[in-house]
C-alpha cells in the first residue's frame, strides 16, 4: 500500500520545529540516537551498500554491466511501460478527482474506497487476476488467443499490471487538493461563459499543478520499480518481457552480483532524485498555500 | 473541509463520473472479480484442502507473524523518529526526514537485494550477528527485516502531522500545574497520538502482508520454513496450478478487504479526533 499515507503536500512539514518541551539533554540524545540508528540500519546502510557493491569490481565492470544488451533492453521496456501506464492514470485521476471533489452524489465515499483497492491488494494477487482474465486459458483470453492476440507473458500484460498498481496515486493527490481549494474560481469562469474543458485547462489544472506532479512522481517511482505484479504476468522471457527490476532478480540468481548491484544503483539514484523532487514539490506547494492564505487575509 | 458544489454551475459531472466508473470497472473491479469467479467454480472440498494444507498454514503463520513483528517494530521506532523530527533540532534532521521516504521511492527488489547482502553471513551486519549465533538472511528474521523496510514510512508519516498539530503549550500547562513529565506524556501526548499510531500500524501491517519483491530475495524461500503466502501463490502459478493459487488468493483478498475497511474506520476516527482536539 505504498503511498497510502495521507498526502504530505501542503502540510507544514518538519519545517517548524518547536523548542523541545523541556526534555533533559540525555533524553534528547538517547531518542535522537535511537531514531538515527533505526533509519541508518534499515535505510541508509542498504543504500550505501548498493553503491559500494556496484563499484566493488571497478568502474569498468560497472559500465559493462549497465551497457549490457539485456540490461539496456530491460531499461527500454521499463521506460515504455511507465510512459504508457502513467498518462492513462493521469487521465483517470483528473476525471475521478473532478467528479469526487466538485460534485455530491450517493456512494461517493464508497467510490473513494474502491479507488484505494489496488493499494490494499498484494502485488502477486494483482498480477494473478490478469492471468485469470487475459491469459491464454483465461475468461477473456481464450477468445483472443485464436486471433494471435497475446497479452499475458507479453508487453501489454506488463502495461496493464503496472497501470493497476499505480492506479490510485494521481487521484489521491488531486481529490484533497481540489476539495480544500473550493470551486469559486471555476464557477466564476463558467458564469463568464468559458467551456468546461477550457476551465479545466486554464483554471483547475494550473492551480493543481504541484499536486498533479506530486502524484505523477509517486506513481512513476512505483511503476518503475514494480516487481510482484509484473513478475506474475511477465513470464520472464529474457530480452523480451524482462523489466529492469525482474532483471535484477535474474542477475542475482546467476550470482552476477556486481551487475545486479549496478542495476540496483540506477534505481537508487532515481530514488534519490524522487526524494529531491518530492521535497521540492512539498516546499513549492507550501509556499503557494501560504501566499494564498496571506492574500485571503488581506482581503 | 469539503466545499463541493451542488450539481449546478459546473459541467462535466456525467463525463467525469462515467470515465471514473468505466475505468475503475475495467481495470480493477472486473479483474478482481476473477478471484471469486474462479474460486466458485472449484469443488468446496478441493478449495478447503488448498487453503488448509500444512504448507499453506505454515505460510499464513509466517506472513501474519512476520508482518505483525515488522509493524510493531515500525510502531515503536516510528514514534521515536516522528517525535525527534518534530520536537528536536539537530544536525542532519532534514536528511533523516527525507530518508524516511526512501522505502517508497526505491523498488522493493532493490531493498531486498541490499538487505540480503547486508545481513548475509559475510555482510556488514550479518558477520557480527553470525558470531553471536544469529542468522537473519535466509531465515524468518530476514523476512521481518525486509517487511520492516517496506513499512518504515507509514507510522512516521501518520504520527508526524498529529505531533505537529499538538500544541506544546498543553504540555507546559500540565507541567506548570505540577504534573510530572512522565504523567504529561501518559495523559496528554499518548492519547492524542494513539489513533494515528494505530492507523500507522494497520497500514504497515497491511503493506507487509502483501509484500513480495523484497522478501523473495532475503527469505531463501524454503517451503514450510521461510515461505510467505504471496510466495506460495507464485509457486502455484509457476506450476500452472491456477485453482490452488486462486484459493490462496481469496484468503489474501479477504484479508486485504478487511484491512482496507479497518484502516478506513481508523482514519475516520483519527481525523475526527484531530478536529475535536
């Protein structure tokens, strides 16, 4: 259920630390020590280890591992999957958020719960349901097979499974943003004669640009790294349906440790970029919120 | 908070709801319905045998046990991390805050690979632990380690905002009225944090139950010993035993629905508690 915590956008964040409520120095030191050790062992150390192992056999081996033909193919396939699944979920996210944040209708809170479903389901089960539906002997797949349409153990299956697991991200960011923002500006634009799509393009989406981007960043990180669901539908055909995370497993299974860690280091770098992007978006949206609040206070 | 408008001025209700429901049905609801559909075509006895085989029972025990331990670890340490991030000023606080999110930003396979090497007998942490006679990688403890990694952000990120909104003046008032620090923590801080801590625990637990990518590296995947339920489903799928996999998946899916329902209730309660405080 990655990302199932409340959005951090528009929160005060850890930026305002309050002076400690009179905890003695030794308590402070002890608690900071515990917190830092915990995060160090479970997060920082694994991260350092990825880079250390990737470069253990020298830079030559590292470059060779990354420019290997199968690795590059897996990278290309992973990028392709992300480039198809994320835009689909952006369109869905905008539609869902518009319906949920701008209108009242019966069953709304149930619909919001249903949108969260993919976070609650095990990735292995997520992959499995598409094998049951679209596999060669599946409920729909058996009718597609005579026409030579192959979805499972082929690229379309990878795209569908990835779209499933990243389904809630964009909607989850846009819904609370539009809800707190209110619809006054949009109603004004409509009253002045603008069409619905034009209002969406010129008013609603520009206002929500950081929330939208935040959702896209989280969804892309998940899509790039998805393992369980993709593993089920891929069939692990080397050079064909092997995405980059699956490629790590293959390299590991063949005891090509430096190569496995070299690929892992690409993800680690991307993960760090994701963290920076998140931090920047949280800062930007906080600044913007403060400005609108100030402007509202002045009025 | 919701200032939604009535169906009035704004256009696009039918289109947006139509896209939402259509897309949701095609991508999520119809595929998920395959599990009950396939399960209902199974003979009841075969279904029961599949979900109650010794290997399946061993996998539930490990999945639920290791997820509970990981979620407990994350709750205990997560509260400390959140407290330290909100209340104290120290060098590296920003970095600590950012690192908490890394398990969301890193593929679980990378986390699993790194933890395996870290805790292997020759690893940075595995070697000293092996001298003490503790093996983590390729043992149930390794499963706990991987599940702790994937669930690490949840408790911190649910408790942190509540702690930020908790006014230290309340604590100061209690102290000035003669309450000891311990009593203030117990009577004022703990009750305000409890709902969010419970939500964080449930989120971390639910995430850990379904996790596959990181565990597959570190567990060693020995049936009856270090095989979690998602792994057993995978093994059945690889043998094309779709019926057996579906039976186990229906157990997992029911648990997921229950957890989702529970988390929704907990979150609703936590946000009500936040509003009244």
